[in-house]
């Protein structure tokens, strides 16, 4: 019974090629999602299109630092 359990655990850990690809692409999709969210948030707060595009490009280029800066400078 213990060997059967071990095989099940190993099969769960072994994600396969599709699982590894998904995990590798997850940060990229998260970056795109956050960038689009910030662009839409900027537009909904009444900022100009130019400012919103700068936010979008900055977040695509510098995801973590750009998000932190945007959260600090956005209007309430």
C-alpha cells in the first residue's frame, strides 16, 4: 500500500512538459494582467491616455518596481 501511495505522490510531483511550460509562463501572464489592470485603473481615475500608456509600458518593462511606483502616485 505504501508503494502505491508513493507512486501517486511522484505522479503528482511530475508535472510533465505542459505543467512546466505553464509554470514558466505564469509570471509573464501575471505581468500582462497587472499591466492591463493598471492601464484600465489609470483611465478610470481620469488620467490622460498618454499617462496611461506610460504606465502600461513601464509596467511591462519593470513589473515589480513599476507597480509599486504606480500604486504610490495614482490618485485616490
